[in-house]
């Protein structure tokens, strides 16, 4: 059930962001993945363990975030001669993702 909720939330947020920001940069996927990194960082920071961690971390947040869509969109950008945008997507996603996950962990630990 949590996986379904996560997948629907991903779909809705990606669409909402996609309507506001013009492509080719995949802003919707970036937004989903960064908010997911923050959420998972918070879950780690509050030290959720066992089944609760698996349900929330893997079920809800795992279904919410989307590594495969990110890879596919980045690969398509490169195919369409948008290599600089693809490279920017990789750098922003990885750098911001790690920083935001770290921030989420700090927030979670403070709760």
C-alpha cells in the first residue's frame, strides 16, 4: 500500500512540476528525487529501524523516487544532442542529492 502511495505521489509531483517548468531539463524527476533524498535522510536521522524502516524507506520513499526514470531521461537528452543538459542533470542530481540527504539526516537527528 505504501509503495502505491509513493508511486502516485511521484506521478502527481512530477506532472505538477513539469507543467511549470519547460523541458528539456527533467525538473519533475529532479524535484521528486531530491525531496525523496531529503525524506530518506530524515528517516535515517530519526533512526527508524526494522519493519518500520522497510515500510517507509523502501516501500513509500523507494516507490516515490525514481532512479530508472532519471537514467532514461538523461540518456534521452544525450541521444537528442543535449549532452550539456544531460551532464548538468547528472552533476546537479548527484551533488544536490547527497547534500540534501545529509541535511535530511541532520534534521531527523534533531527531531
